[in-house]
C-alpha cells in the first residue's frame, strides 16, 4: 500500500459486490463450488456455448439483449439471447453440413480428454458474425480460434498452418487482401466462408456464402456432449524464439471466466458492459464474448476504432455500467484531456478495469479525476485463460499495483534455485510470478510443443515469465518481462517473428528486434538491420524494408523504426544479443543488464 491508496468506493445503491471482503471471499471459495454456481448441477458435460447462451434462455433471459453492435453512423444491431441461440444453432448446423463435426469416437483412452476436434477460425473485426461463429463452433464441439484481423498474410499463414484450420470465416475484403495469396499453401483449409459486405459482388473463387449456408441450416441444434477437459479454444501467443505458441483452453475455462467476470468485473445480470479489446486476442474472447454472456449481461460492441469523443459517447449514451479497457487507450484518453471526459456525464458507470500492459499510477488516479473512480488493474495471460491477479471493486486500490490473487488462485513471487523454486517470503523482493496449477482455465497444451508446455512448469508451479514484487499486504507490482517478448499497445509481439520476416527482404542479412519505451503504446517495435554486401544503407532502402515488413506482417506488428547496423552484437555462439541492444537504447551501462527489466516498464 502507498500513501496514494484510493480507498474503496461506497457501494452504489441496489448493488452488492460479488466480493465484499477479500479474505472471506478467498477462504470460502472452491472451484467445484464455482462450477456448481454456474451450471446449477454436477453433470459431467460442460459446454462453453451452452453456458453462455442456452443456459440464459433456459433461465428466462431469452428476450434480454445479449449484445448491441454499433457501427460508424451509430446504427445499432441488437441481438437477444434467443436470437443468438438460433444463430449459433444454425452455424453449428452449417459445420455439420460441411462434415466438420465433433467426433465422439475421438475420445481418448479411459476417461482421458478427447483429442481436439477440427479447428474453425475467424478473421473478423467486431461483428455479430464473430459471436455466431465462435459460439456455434463451441456448441458443435469443434475448436474455435479467433485470428487478429490486422495481421498480414505471413502471421496468418503460420497460424492457419499451426492450428490445422479447416474452416475460415472472413470478409471479402480481408480474404482478397490477406488470404487469397496464401490459400494454395494451406491444403488443410477446406472451406472459406465469406461474410458479404456487398450482396451484389461476385464471391471470390473457392469460397462459400456464409449467410446463404446459414439460411439453409436448421434453427435447432443440441449442444455437443463435451466435457471439462475437451479442448474448446485455440489462441496464439508469442514467445521469444520459434513459431507462435498455440495455446489450448478447455471447456472448463468457462468456469473461471464466469467466476472472474463476477468477482473481478463485478458483472451482474442485465448490466451493460463494454470490453474494448479486439476479438483477435484472448481478452476479446474470454471477456468480450464468453464471461459476460455467462453473467446474462448486455454487451456493447463498438465496431469502430479508438476515438476519444466516440468512446465518451459510447459510455454515456449506451449507459455503460462496467468498462474493461487497456492502458494504451487510457493513456490516449489522458492525452486528449480530462475536460473532454468531463464534458459528459456517466451516471450508469460504476466500475472500470484495465488489462494487458502495465497500468501506471497516474492513469489510475486520472480515472478518479475524469470519472470519479479509479481504473482497477487486472493481470493475466493467454495461458492462464482468466484473470489471476486483480484490484477488486470493493477493495482499496494502491495506484500502480496489479492487485491481489483472485479467490481460487495461489500466486507467488519466486526465484529459481537450481532445478527448484523458492517462494520469496520477504515483501518487495523482485522475482518471477508463479501460479499453482489447478484452476479450470489453465491452458491444456502448447499445440504440438509438449516440451515447451512441460518447461512452463517447474517444481509444481506454472511460471508466467513476468517479473514482479509482492508487498506486505499481498498486492503485486509489475516489474517487467523475463524474456524478450514485446508488448506494444496491448499486442504481444514475438521479436523472432518480426526478425524472420525482415530477413525475407533481399537486402537484409540479419535482424534484431526489440521493444523500446513509448509514452502511449508502452513499447514500440524497433528493428536493427545488418545489410547484405552489395547494399548501401539509405533512406530509400529503409522505406522499402519498412514497406515490405508492413505488407507481410500488418502495421501493428511491423517495426515502427529501422536502424542500420554494421554488425549486431552477438554471443560467442553467434546468437544476437537483444538485451544488449536494449541496454544501449536505454542508455544503460552495457555491463549492468540486471536492472533492465525495471527500466522497461
Ligand atoms: C490478457 C493478456 C500477457 C502478458 C503478461 C504481461 C502483460 C498483462 C498486465 C500485464 C502489466 C498488467 N500483462 N496484464 N503487464 N500489468 N495488468 O494480455 O494476455 O496477450 O497473453 O499477454 O501481458 O507481460 O505476461 P496476453
């Protein structure tokens, strides 16, 4: 705690928080109890889509708005829980008609989990079809993967290959721009379904009309008899080396996503909730789709990109109660000034939370200035499948802290000592964040990398790869990553993936990519490039290489800056030392790399 700790807010009339007393909330919590509270039974079957949609219809919430989609001209498309159910059933039927179905014969030996079913991916923005396809796929027992629509063809190809994706749902524009050119290299991709933007144009060759298939499909579909350990979701995340990591989550993840939507986001039935995350990343699915629906909330989905005026309008006009956003967006709002925020009133707004990158203390305090309440930081990862550490609505908020472990989660700061781990007992000492396995949304594998998966666990703990300290009261304070992965504007970027793409340019001999501090995005991608002999460094060449990277990777992942270097620093074995480049960039003494992480945040 610090002098600046923001004392817990008074409860709004008529609402009682899900977690009122932290210690009591923790000690009274079990995951079995959470599963029972969600499903109301102890049935061995568990299906995410059933819990998110059908269960609400069963409980009489069918006429309630599940989601409201808002477009550029503020046209709203409202979808009730019953309508969502019908759309999901139709899409599950479409998959059946295409021969993409959950194969119950694939159930592993004994009571072991089924082998993952075929993968259905989306390459879509925030559109109603994403809900239909995501939940329809889960209902049919197949595996759902939402791909980031700003990716260029190169990262898409890698992910479609790695995920053995059989069906892809996308728009005509995205297909022509990003998929058509790589389609031939993807023999496993059997069907591409197009969500049409214009009904008059001819569909690209080799694709099917999404809506037409939906119309021909039945309105009813019985949820596949999936069980807790069956794979449901595939998310891609970035590592320091090698290909992206395919993280699988099981149907049991819904238990943790539901429990944390209540305990952390404090989401009550019927409340209006806005998650600003892109569906191409884990937050956009766990808390932009599944968790809030299991709470019978109404989701606001703004189809447009960030714009301060527009965001304030969404908050005010749509009467948002709970808002889950990210530090980069908050910093951009701060830049636009608190007076812009205060130009409107937000009588419905009662809880604000943040995730994805370090949330600086100033941003938390700015929340009070602009909205009369702090942003509540939350920490988790694709691999954890749900929020693990958080500031709770009914608890004090020390600005700059990520909060405390969620009920049901044992989180510690540890240090490696040989092959063992040592829990750091003394407060405020820096170590790695470690979580005790056993929570339902913990990832079940890294696709096709059992070794990488095993290596994530040491001595009975899952190691998150983040450095932090824990204070006397149990609050965690983020220090930095323990690896070279870059987090820019909330997007996790693998330096390796960017380096590999840069090296496909004929002028590039070697590339090293690091994150450099950026006041808004947290980190920006910077590349150091060594040229092949025969090429001269020039402004024109720099622009060409940048263009090449943007075209293949997409603007979000591509470097913002390229510096030419005569020789990149290497270890004796020839590995490029990104850490040394970071030290130079930060003006740190090169010998003193131990303090690097702290400076990076
Ligand atoms: C949900 C999500 C995970 C990594 C994580 C950490 C960083 C997430 C944070 C945070 C500081 C927070 N991160 N939340 N850093 N404060 N509150 O973002 O998942 O894309 O897998 O990223 O993001 O480094 O390890 P993912």
